[in-house]
C-alpha cells in the first residue's frame, strides 16, 4: 500500500515538473520573439498604401481605388495586381539592415542624385519619399523625406522597381490544346464555315497542329475601341472567327472560347488576333495562324 502511494506521489511530481518545463519553454519562446521583434529596425510603418510613384527610366505612377491598383495616366491599362500588391507591401513597412551614425555626405552613398526616388501615400493621407542610392555589398543605401538619416536596406526592396509598364500588363492566356482535349472547332470566314469535331480524328489532328502551338505575341493595343477594330482587320465584316470547345486539362470540365483572327501586319510575318471577350490586340506568328486557317 505504501509503495502504491509513493508511486502516485512520484507520478504527480513528474507531471508537475513536465508542466513547469512546458511553461518555462513557452515563456522563453515568448521572450525570444519579443526580443527579436524589438531588435528590428523599422524605418517607416504606414497604413495601407493608396499611391506609389517612381522613375525607372519611365515615370510610373499607380493609385489604388476600391481595392484595385490602376495606372494613373490611363486607368484602362490592364495592371497585373500582384506587382503592385507586392511593391506596396515592401514600401508600407521598411526594415533597415542598419542605421548609419556620423556618416559621410549623401554623395558618398549615391544619395545626392539617387538611383530611385519613390513617393508613396497611405489611406490616412500620410506621404513619404524614399531615396535609394548606391549598393553596399548585398544591400543598398536609403534615406527618406528630409534625408537626415541614412540606412542600409536589403536589395530585395528594389526587386519590383525594375519592371517596365509592359512587364506589369495583365495579358490574356491561351489554353493548352491538342487533339486529345479538343472537342469541336468552328472556323467562320465570311459565309464559309468549316467544322472540326473529335469524331473526325484526322480533321481534328490537322487543326490541333495550329491551335496546339498558338501563342499571343506582342501587345499592339491594350484597350482597343470598336471603331478601331477595322485597322487590325478585326471588325465583324473582316475577321475570321474561331469558336473552340475543349476539355480543360486541369479541371477536366468542358470550356469554350472564341478567337478572332484579323489581317497581317505590315511586315507580313504576323496576324493581328484577339479573344472575343478581351480588349487586347496581339500579334501572332503568321505560319502558326495559317495552320489554323488552312490546316
């Protein structure tokens, strides 16, 4: 009986020690996290940004309205939101690698004539101007507003600044097509209609050769107006319409799209093309398009 009591006491003591150890570990982790947080050198901590402007060879300015980023000079430009979302996150809260004390002149850090000048504004109306100078190893020199203090920051901060406006354009995608997932293709040119179905394997194989390698080339107009379609041969009287029904390779569901093919460009090496529900006009390789028009 005494041995049983002793065992129970030992078990309780062991359980208490485990609880104490777990509590101590949690406390140490919390203290470590707090110390790590306090060790960070935050240069600026703003609320959600609503405006970003800078020059990287181009004067670029973007504004955020109702949760969407727009190119300020032309709100119809199709901005790929991920670029601006990432950039806003970077400049909303900037962490320095180190703060320079008793530093040299701004010129010595490339800040007299900075490589980048970035102006931002947040939803509270707070405005800040960042200046980025020359490299310092894997980092860059940065100052802000009155240029009274110089910091070094990670080169990652510059990652989004090198993209051109065209790089940040949200373009259309064309699905992966082959004779294996094409169900039906109808090509209409004026009064002529040619239909290809999966039931006729030879016919489908022939047009799949063109559709399977079709891609959108350079953008020629990112917001074409109906009145301007004729200059690309994409008006309703001139264009060739390609109605495509296919099985999506990922979802396995049946989908459809309509591709418009217009006239050739001046060099004759490309055709003007666009999707029915898109405002963007592209070029596409003439040899590939010919394999769709005359497979």
